C-alpha cells in the first residue's frame, strides 16, 4: 500500500485518542477550539467538504488525503470521510507524512 506510513501513524493517533470521526463530533470539537487539523478522504462528498470548511471558518487547516473512506475503515475501524486531529504534535507529524514524497 502506497500510504502505509501515513496509515500506520493514523492508527497510532487513533489508539492514543487524538482522532475525531464524523461531522457532528468534529463540529463540537471545533466549537471547543480543540481541533488542530482536518483530514478528508479523497472520495468525500462535496457537501461534506463544504460543511466542514464552513465549520472551520478557515481557522483550521484542511488537508485532502490520497486514501478512500474504505481504506480509512480498514485501517482505523471507522467509516468516515472526514477526520480531525486534536493534538498539535500528531497534526504536525501527519502533515510531514502527507508532504513526504513516496519512494
């Protein structure tokens, strides 16, 4: 799998309790100002993307992933097109893994 370092780290982030799944949960955490990064699956709907963009009000970085909702489900056990990260350190590592070119 091309994204195995990213998927592995997302698994670690999930086990640490620093991932939020689902639009309603993410909205609650955005209102509490606890979201550091938002990730979207490559097959997320335009409606979901526009909703999360409106919720974040350009204050939170939104990064598209090169993985599908099905790959997220297989790796993390949750079927979701939108994921939020609660911790700065985990968010920075995920950004670096996304920016790193694959060999």
